[in-house]
C-alpha cells in the first residue's frame, strides 16, 4: 500500500485527487496539507471532517510527518511547492509536481533536487495533452518554419498564472522541434501598431472565463493550409488520474527527473 501526502488539498485539483485516491485500492491518502488559515477553521470544513474520519493526518507542514507517507502529490503554490520539495529532499521522499509558473532559477533548483530523489513534474497530467505534444513535435519539424504559429489557452477565472503551464510546455516543444530559443520567439502580448507578424514566432492568447477546466489549441497556418490541434479537458479527474499514476510509478525510482512522457512511455 503506497501512502500519499497531498498538498493543495482544498483546491480544485486537491478535491479531485481525494476522490480518485479513494477509488484505488493500492494507495491510501495518509497526509493532507492545508494553509494556516484553513487549519484554524478546519472543523467547519466538510471535506476535512471526512478526511479525519478516514484517519488522514491534517497538517500545515510536512516537516514532522515525513514518516507517514511515501510520495507527495503537490498542486499548491510556487512558494509552498518549493518549501515541500526541500523537505522531501531532506527526507528522501518522492514528489509529483503539478504546480506551474516556476521561473528558470526555481526550475534549476528542482532539477538539482531530482539528483537525490524521484521527481515527476508536468504542467498537464492528462494522457491527451501528452499525445498532443507528440503530434505538434512532428508538425513543427515538418512545416513549423513555414507557418505562423499560435497557441490559445482557456481556463477558469480563478487561475492565477498566464499563459498556462501547459501552453508554455506546448510552446517550448515547438521551439525545440524547430531548434529555436523559446524565450526569444514567444510573443505574449500585442497592442497598438505592432507591424506585420514576425517569422518564426509563437503567439500566445489567454482567456480567463467562467469555470473552464482547460482548453488548448495550437495553430500552424501558412499560405496553403491550416492545421489546428485542440485538446479540451471535460473532467478534472483526467489530471488527478495522471498524477496518481505518476505517484505510483515514481515510487519505483530511486532518483531522477521525469515527465508524463516517461510515465506513459510515449
């Protein structure tokens, strides 16, 4: 029985993860991390009351409960994830990271930590998006240099980072396929008299609207044809299932940095 700790327990993904963990007889939720404010009012929260009935430890920090779990699934915030990964590193615990928005230095730190513990990190844990990544790699290598490339992403109004981590991952995949520096060709905003579109750039459009779980569209357009690849998340459980699959998979690894491609063997 694999014991899982969860960070970001009361967020949208946290609630979905709790439901999916209880469906799998090979794993158990042993630790749930919440914020200090949530802890103060925890007796009023029906989700936390249910967790307590199932003997889940509810804490504000991993520090004193590292003997209670095997792998952490973290969909919290950048600061909290960086705090948690240090604790996992110190105690040789595996971690699955779904938090997005890390800068280059923070990402380097995660890579360094993976030299001692197993880390699975992905901006999107759905099987569909990871198949889309394989598709756009082939398209970019074939017609990328002759196409105008746009990435459109749509999410719910409460999402804080933009463009989404998935949109950035899609852009980097295209840039790598074309042997270009992503940071130099990404275009995040357009306003005023911007002139004609520059060649070999990737444009990003961001929509924050209602309760959209997550939609991503990649467009390759040239004078002769347009190719549009779209992925729509209909149910948040697809991400939870992928994260849990990753948690079970990484428990077999002593150390190393892995993505969903590794988990799915794509």
